[in-house]
């Protein structure tokens, strides 16, 4: 696709999504305004071109948006939950109508393949469907009281303003995981998107505006505040925000968690991953090679669930190496909007620097490359952000193997017993996603048992990347411990209240205590 053709195509996308050359960086769901901060430029890692600019928020902009959010909550919390679900249903329909242009913008601004960009918007649609059903299922429990003539139960109430800090690699899906659930729970949201992908966030707010306006939703229900790390600090330290959901690096998450904990707020943290696939002696290698390669190179290695380590049984090690080399030789790298390509660029030059640093660290620690890496220096879409997916043979204890590098670098290592493989997998500080390929039921059950994977996600015969909306998403250890999306993750966005009603003519005390007056 020639560069001129790409630019023309993307200009059409921007026009459809209402993206101006300079956009408002503060938006409250229905309206927006020119903020007082500096302009933030968004350049595509696909071809290095300037896509557009966004006015960043200053502190006064943030305060104005927060005031609207607090006021909106007073109204929105009183709307019946099924009615709140109807708004989310309409949002899902709007996303269906604009799936193609929004998916293309995700691909162009972030650099992931078009299939993955469209898939990310589909995740938004799916979580809308999930949230609509949830709006009629915000159940509490009924419990038997130990006192006669009493009824005891618990119920869930809206929490308040939910702060959402999202990362560049899933610039819109993770926001939707939080916001759609928060809205049906009766909360309002204030969103700080990544500075690296602000235009996809602006596009989402533009799409929401018509829906909110026609529905009669209060302004401030969905607040967008574009800015740098200072906006994250404001959100984390703001006592008006009872819950902060933050996605990003472990370093960032520790700062957010500390600031929120200092004011005794709640934090939902989705941080780093250092995910492994164990290839058993009894694995189906046809399945394993697909799961391993896509897990390692999908989104150019920039998923929190990216496969970073392959732990391969010694008896299958050489065969798996041969298959990996063959598969990597078939990868097509280039413009991610060309559906024939498998791997797009890294997000920016800083990511390329981290990739180069990791490659050098492998060599310094004694590792060898089965598939060599490198940075592409030429090509039709020159941006300096395209790198070669590589495979390194390493030892599990190498410092670089313990570290998460957001790039397509796959570490491979052999093992002899499944217990050894599980120990290797669990030896890293992160604990997000894990997988085992085996046809042995006993191995599968051991892997999923208390003595098995210590990750929040453990799969058998599928890879580490990708997650279904219906299951709770999140991890342990330095991954943060948060849970988003499906299952009962909605409880994070509400406050629990226990209620006891005395319908008798006496007032007995609990535990049989007597107090006569």
C-alpha cells in the first residue's frame, strides 16, 4: 500500500470518526472544550506520519471535569440498573456501526495488525453485551439470622467516580472493560488514556456523544482527560475517586497503588506479565507451534499476555526448535493495515531502544540466538519502529529473562520433569498468564492445581495471549492482583452493604448477649 494511499485512507477514517487536525483533550461525554495545556502530537508508528494533535488538560481542566463527574454520579446512581444497561446496549450498537473505522484507527495509531485492531473493537462490543445482561443480575445474598424474627441480606450500591488509566497496547478495549461495567453498576468514569494513543480515545468519546445526548445521560458520565503522567497523579491522589483502575507497567502500578492506598482508596491494577508456555513431552506440537508463535509475535510482542518464555521438554526440544525457525521464516513484517502482514511496528523509538537493550543483555549473559533480531532500517513505511521477532536460547535464571520487555523476543529453555517446568514458570516476579500443551490429563490437572501455575490465568492447549470476555482477567504478584471484564469482576465497581431487618416485637442481641434496662 503506497504511503499516499494509506494517508488518504486514514484521512477518510479520521473524518468518519470526527477527528480534527487538533482535537479537544477534555470531553465530558456530551461536550468538550479547548483545554489549557500544551498540544500533544500523535505520530503513527506505521509510517511516522503525524495523525493529529490533542490539547492536553491542565489542572483547572481536570477540576472542571471532576466537578461534572461528581454531579453526574448523584443523578446516574438513581437510574435503575436495567435502564443503565440500555445505555450500554446503545453504546454497543454504535460500536458495531463504526467497528471498521475505529479498528483501523487503533491499528494505525498503535501499530497492531488490522485483524487485531478490529478484534479490539469487537472486545468492546462483547463487553457491552456482557454488561447489558449484568445490569439485571447485580445480585446480593440472603442469609439466615441467628436471631428470631430477623432477616439478613446484603446488597450492592454504586461506588462513585471510577478513575481509569489505560495503556497504549489496548488503547480502547481495556477502557471499555472498566467503563461498561462501571456504568451499569451506577458509577461514572474519568479516563486518562495513554499519551501514545490519544486519538483513539477522542474517537470513542465522539462516538459516545450522540448516544449520551439522545439517551438523556448526565454530562460527566464519561469524562476524557488527555495529558501526561500528572493526570495520573491527580487521579491517584483524588479522594473523590474511590476506585482507580490502572493498566501499565509494574513501576507505574506501584506508584498508583501507593498513592491510592495512602488515602485508603481502592486500586485495580493490571500490570506486567512474563508469560510462559510449557511444551510437554506429550504435547500436540501442531497446536503448540500456533499458540507459541502467535503468542510471541502478536501485537509485535506488546501484549501483557504475550508469550515471552517457552519451557520445552528435552525430548521435544530439537523438534520444537526446528518448527519455530521454520515458522519465524514465514512471518511477514510491515504495514499492519495490510492484512497479509503478521507483525507491525513497535509503538515508538523508546520501545525500539528497550528491544535493542534486551537483545544485547541476552548476549552478555551468555544466551545464543536461534533466530536473530534487529531493527529494519529501510522499507516503504519507514518509521524506525519495525524490528525482527527473535528467539534466544537462555537459562531460566538470567536477569533479562526475569524482566518483561515489551517486544517480540522469545526465550526458550529445556526441562526434564513437569514439576521442574512449573517451578521455572513460577520463578519470575510476574504472574499474569500461563499455558501448558499436553494430551496427558494428569499433567493438565497438576498444572491447574494448587501445586501448579501461580498465575491469574492458566490455560491448557491454548496459548497465553487472548482472553474471553466471560472470564475475569488479571494476575498475581507484580501483575497487581486486579480482575477486570467477566465473572464477578463487577463487584470491584460497587460497595457492599449488609442489612438486617427486625420484624419481631423484641430486640434480641447477637450471640445471645443480654442487656436489660
